[in-house]
């Protein structure tokens, strides 16, 4: 079994998703979309069983960036044509999924959503929530773009600031606007790289460690369930 992880920024990797993929016996291949001149492996949708698209600073709805995104739009479309393939999109990756499936991706009217806060489950009977007791869980946010729910998708998570935090499509494509995948070392890097957004939060390392441990418990359950579906 093979997985392909696409990064749009070097510090925005898969975190706990990669750990779970390896535990499940998947090989992991990286494609760094931010590296100029680097092209996707031809027919990637036929080679990889799971495609994971991560976050980044690019803007899906900017016409000037369409040529950059075109190969990834095509990859998602082609992957969803293969019945047993799965696609997971996080942050920017979720916006790519939303656009491919017919949703509208746009700048959020409420500004930047950043920091740790609770997200609420919409349908706790969905199999990805099996093993999670509470109807809400902790997530980390760092985005100012949002999307509408594409037709034929199921709404799974919401937050008080932006309603559409997660959806599924045919239980084979899963889009998460919020971040559940973050490890503590990733958060430490983000404090430096995304200083503009994170410094005003005033988070101490102890606070971030405590919240990350809490978030990871549910995150591992959700990603395990997604991969096993």
C-alpha cells in the first residue's frame, strides 16, 4: 500500500497522519509542490492508494495561481475516479478538495481564525468519530480562507467562527479546514514561521504542549478511522 503526501510549505507536513500511515503498513512518498520545477509523478492516482494534501500560503481562488494548482486539481479528480482510493485534504488541501467537488473557496468574512479552540461534531454516528466520547474536540486553526460545502458531501465538523471545518465525500475524500495533525515539534516551528499570527496569542511552550497532547488523542482516532474505512 502506498501513500503520497503533498506539501505546499516545508513546515506544513502530515504530523500524526504520517505516523498512522506507517503503522498501517503504507509506504510514504513526499511531493514538495513549493519547489519550482518539480513535477508530480506521472499517473500518481494509479500508483498511490491515499493522497494527502497539506496546508500552505497559496490561494485556491486566485486566477493567477490556477496554473500552479491545475496538476493538483487533476490529481484529486483522477484519484476519486478510482473506487478504492482515498484523498485527505488539510487546510489548503481541504480547499483544493472543495473546489474540485464544486464548492466555493473564498476569503473568510470574519478574518483570520488562529489558535486552539473547540470544534463540534455534526453527526457523531459517522464512523470517523467511533471511539470519541465527546461531541466536541480540540483543534488548531490558522487560516483566513473558507469554503462552502460541495453538493453531495457530508458536513462533519464546525467551529464558532467558521462553520465548515470538515466534510466527507463518499467516505473516500475527507477535507479538514482545521488542523488536527500537528505534533508539538511542528507547533514550535510554526511559532517562528507564522510569528505574525501566533505571537499575539501569547502561547507558552507548556501551554502548547498541554493542548497538543489533548488534541492528538482525538486526532489519532479520527485519522485511524479514516484510513480504515
